[in-house]
């Protein structure tokens, strides 16, 4: 596998989820590393202010799904288009925690939010133009959200809390009265049915990036829509090549330097389906950047020979074993805790070539709401005792996993561990293309299995509400594989959803909730995985930025 691939979440849609799922080899969201988004705008950015140069060439893998901002959901596709289609709000172009800060992009300022948290008001910047010279209008934003529904976009679920969105979804024909716009003043008013603490993150998503109101309600990947960002897609040949060039109508000064103007004049993404070929091509100088996973057999040699060309980063992800709290024997707390005590997280890290960090937490360590806990130190004797106490010795257990990459090795290991503590376990492998839909189906009754999650955006709601709120459990396409349904936990998640500003007290509440849930042990988290960006020697990594949501920022890179 290359960089992490997103799986459709449909966010907090519960019984309203639509029957559409993207095939994916991983469970969750975007690449990158970062905490929950902050409210205050930072000083103007300096990224992207380096010398310009003619061409930057990429050895991309084959995981790009779409290049239409209303349809793109893979991390690979999003990495291509985030400098092409700009939302009203966006994230800082910096590495680390600061990259989670939301700043105005096409909007003049961050939104004004009503006291009840249900009305957001923004103003579009004046004088903005698309790459074809057409003016950007406030009404384009409204039409863009309505287009998401017409497309059956994977991002349509982000907007279900807007007044009138239910009708737009049911009719599949657009028309959302909760979005009111004025093209003369540039005002955009959005009315929500209930407070939504992560709504600014929604406005910062590519699904909210305005495109012309007359954009067709069909995939435009091969006939790219006009751009608002520093780059425009000149051409796209699926499975072969993408070419981006500068947008002639982009002016960084109009965006308060929150969006860099870009250093490369042209970015060429060659689709290279072989990770060994991508590595060799980058080393030889054919490509400038290899975002693909370095073959395990080559990691040590590459790191030893080219240490200055390799960047390792931890994206916001958690790998875990889910335990179905509705199904024996995992309906017993003692059994779930036994699994947590039984697994040696360091051994699981070793399966990934050491490119990971052990964890017992739900949230990744890059979040300010993360607080490391050590509830389950490796203790096989204690695990066996808990299995006996639960009268579960000899219980048959089917361990689920998909057939892609290294991941099946984790459940090979888990089966051995479960058998060693008194259960009778065996593995059940499902093709990756259908795995997530299969374990997310109530009728499957999957007892225990592999899962992972990569953030969609840097906010704790993208973890707790999507994955562990019992109110969001669905009969199909369920992301709460543990079917964890604790009324007290649900109420805390709902209450925190009404807190749009992630203050220190709010972050502390999320951290406490993480610990509270793990005492109930619906999961056995085991690692936060690390990934690599590899560059040829011509690239000056003094300009390297790995952004929290979109990964490596090609717009800010420099050459020697």
C-alpha cells in the first residue's frame, strides 16, 4: 500500500447513511499529523516564498480516485487538488501542530457564529477569479454544496446538519434553503439545525470548495473545473499522468498569504504502479518525490544510504482490534480487557518494520486532547486469569481481517495470542474491496478483527462521534465495529459537539473520555503507524512541509 487511503465515513449520519462506499485498504481519513483545529488566525505564512523553479515531478501510485473536488476522497487525490480548489476556509501550510489551525482562504475572515451555534456568516473576498477569468461568486458556494448532493458525493454527509439538506438529499436535486447568499455583498449565511462543533472543519473541506454554479453534476476529473488556487489541472490521463500549471488568475496577496503562490511552475504526477520502480526512479533523479511506501526489504538500506533524502512522519492514525460488545465472548468486559493485556504492542510494531509507535489510546499522540494512558501493560498471566473469570475458556472466536499489505500479519499474531490465553481462535480473511462494508454490516456479527482510522480532519469528533457514539450505529456501513453503546459516553460526545472552540478545558474533557472508553475496552489499540516521503538529491528539504490534513505540500518545496 502507498499512503493511507480514506474510507467513506458519512460522518454522523446514523440511520440516514446512503448506500455508497469507496473501496479502501485502510479504515479512515487523511494523511498528515496534527491536533484539533484552533480558532485564532496565526501570523501571515512564509511558506512558499522560496525561489521558483520549472518542474517538480512525482512518482504517484495508482490510488487516485477522482480529481473532481465534489468526489475526491482518497488521500492521494486530495493531495493533488488541495492547491487547486480552495474552500472558504482552509488550513495553514505548515508542518506540525500549527497546520491544524483554520484560517480564511476565499472568505475574508473566519465566520461569525451566532450565540446558539446554529448560524454561520462569512463574506467572500472581493475580486476573486477562477482560472478561466470568471468571477467567483457567493452563489457558487451554495451551488457547490447542492452539487455535492446531485453527485451523491461522499462529502454530502458533511452538510446534513444544514437546514433543508434532508430535502436536497431525498430529492437528489439540490435546493438547500439553509444556505442564503448575496452576490453583491459576498455574504454567505448558513443555518444549522443544531450546533456542530466541527463545522468550520467542514467548511475547510474540499467538498466545500466553490466551483462555478454551472458545473455539471457529473465527474469532471478528465475535464477539470476552473481552479481558485495557485495551480490549475492542465490535463489528466487516468492511470498515466496529471499535469498542473500555474493559475494565471491567482494572486496570493488577495488571500493574506494564507495560501502560498507556489514554487514549482509545473507539477507532473506520473502514475507509477510499482513501489520499487518509484524508489529507483527517485534515487536516479527521474522523479523528485516518491510518496509511495518503500518496500520493507529496502527501508533499512535507503535510510542508511540516503538519510538526508528520507522524511518519516506519523499521520494521525490509530490501528486497533475491535471487539463486538454485542457478541459473545466480547460482550463481557473481562474478555475485552484480557485481549488488551494479552497483546504485546511492541511485537505488533515490529510487524510494520518498526515504522510505528505503540499505543493504548483512541486518539493519536499528535492531538492536544491526547493524554497517554497505560491501562494495559503486557501481562499474559493476568489475561488468562480474566478469561477464566469470565468462564470463556474454550470459546470459539473468528478473527476478521482483509487481504491487503502487512495488515493480515496482525491477526495472524492475534490468533496465536488468543489461543495462548484460553480461547479457540482462527482467522477469517475477506477481500479488501468488501472488507469494511462486510464488518460494518450488522448481520455479519463480526466478533473481533482488524481496523484502522486515519483522520478526515483534525478534530476529536472525527474519532469519537464517528467510531464510538452508540447513537450512530447503523445496520449497514457502520463504522462503530465494536457496536459500543454507552449512554453516558454518547451524552458526553453530544455535549462536546456543541463546543466549537477546542480550549484547554475542552481538550481535557476529550482526553478523559478517551481513558473512560478504554476502561470499557471496546478496542485494543496497538499502534500509530509512520510513513515516509522520499526525495532525490536535487530537492532542498529545508522547505519541506508535511501538512496535517493533506500531507506533503508540493507548493512550498524548494530545489537546490
